[in-house]
C-alpha cells in the first residue's frame, strides 16, 4: 500500500498543476494511495508511524533532499519501503537513486525496482550522502585504530561510499592539511582514507553540516555505517556512488 507525504512547500500554487498531473498518473498506474500534506501543525513522525501501524508499507516522499532525509530518519529502523517523487531544488539523493524529477518519477515508482542502501549515521541521526566540517584543532579517531590530530585549519568531508554494496565504507577527505601521513593516499593538498567508523572531537565545538538536509550537528560526533539499512525504490540509472 502506498502512502504519500507532500512537503509543506508544495502548497505553493506554482506546484498545483504538476501535483494534479502526478496524482492522475499514479491513479492510471494503479499506485495511488493516501496523501498527507505536511504543515507546521503536523508531526511528521506521528503521521508516518500511525500509517505504518495501519498497514502502509511503502512511504513515498514528494519533495527534496531535506524532506527525504527527515523521512529516512523515521523509517530507517522499520520494515518498510521508501519511494521518491523529486520536486524542487536540492535533489542529490534522487539523482543518486536514479529517480527522475516530477511526473517521470511515477514510472520509476510503478516499476518498483527495490535495492537496499547503506546509511551513514551521525550520533542518532541518519544521512545518505555526506557530511562536511571545517576548522582547526580537530581530532579524528578512525575504527578505534588510529588518531589524526589536525591543529591547522582543514576542510573535511565524510562520504557514504558505494551505497548499494554490503562492503560500503566511509571515505574521509582532508583538504589543505599541514602534514601528510604515511598511511594515507595523498595529493598535493588532499589526503583520503576509508573506514567503518569515525569519532570527531575538537577543542571547541565545531558545526558539522549534514548535506542531505542542510542541518547542523556539533562536535563531538560519532559517525558510523548501517549497512543495507533501507529498502528503496530506485531507477535504472542509479549510481554506485553519491553525486559530488
């Protein structure tokens, strides 16, 4: 059974025609279902968990990366499927999953190609693509195995690599670090390494940007992978790695 969540920004009249076309096409394909439109008066977690209790097993998000990430953080530990109809700006997640924007996404939803993806986790929140942190006096502890002390200013990106593969890893990219380490592959200004978990500490609290949702989490932060965590309806043009 399909349950459709519309982001609140879709209440703008400029989306009215597109939503009507999408709803007609979903009906033609036989995959229409209950619709709930988000607003500041509605608790998205309560809406979704109540519908799952009532037997809904496919949650379809109409919106952007932020909408998708909010829903993922609710259903990641539940036995349901995620579908996406991308509308609006900020669509890295849907591009990675091979889901076209707007009306064309209805065909992808109907084809129902399901793949499980790995999810990154920062503290108690999930993410799909990547995190970014920039600052100085940062301490990275990888896989409880080695520690990197970054005293100078560095730009660090933590990417959830190879999301469809059970052997997925986190890739940590350190840009402009003052000192290179013998166990890292390094270019002139960039060092990279991979791992399953990462603990980030700093002398002063530093913001970490969750790219999927443009949300900030501050250090200290524990980052890890939950492999094959979520069943998602994907397109045939899906990518093995998240888009840059």
